[in-house]
C-alpha cells in the first residue's frame, strides 16, 4: 500500500493496494481507504459514502468475479481538491451492469448504491473487470 500527498494541497492523495481474493479483502480495503480519507480531510458524510462504496465493490469482486483463483484484486484511489476516483480491478472476464429491482433478503445492492451515491461510475471490461466511481470531495 502506498499513500502519497503533496505539500502544496493537502486534499490531494492516492492509494494503491493489492488485495487477496478472500473475505478479509473488504475490511482491508476499508481500512486503507479510511487512511486516505484522513489524509485528504474528507467530511464525515463523504468518508462514510466512500468507505461504503469501496466495501461494496471489493465485496462484489470477492464474491462474483470469475477471475482465476489467486488473481489479486487491485484497488486504486486518487484524490484532488475536487474529486476522488476509485478503481477496483478484479481480473475477471467482465460483466454487463444491470440495475434491477432487488429484495433486501437477497442482496445485490452494490451497483444500486453506486448509482445513487457516486457522481459518476462505470465498468471497463477491456483488460479484466474494472469498476470505477467518482465522488465530489465536498458534495455531490
């Protein structure tokens, strides 16, 4: 893991993390993202949203990726004074996002939360599955 900021603007920072594809990955990702939140001085609301979305995407990568066993999950985040962009790459063959109605008993809320909370988001299937999102630093 590396986090780096600049002396000129304390709201800039980055994070790169390689996660094992296991049930601990979401907690490890949240802890690393929390460090970035502290470094860049996010508001409590933005911090909670960021940590929720990071947790959802990493959980989806652990539970649903069709990547070969042992393929790591890569988390990258970069922040400047206006926005935070997060990429979660799972090495799987990709998927087409579907925002269908879900029941609380069956889960499946990750992409719905992403769609509701992120300023923008998407899926890139060119070199494995990469799901990304952006949040405004101060407000949507």
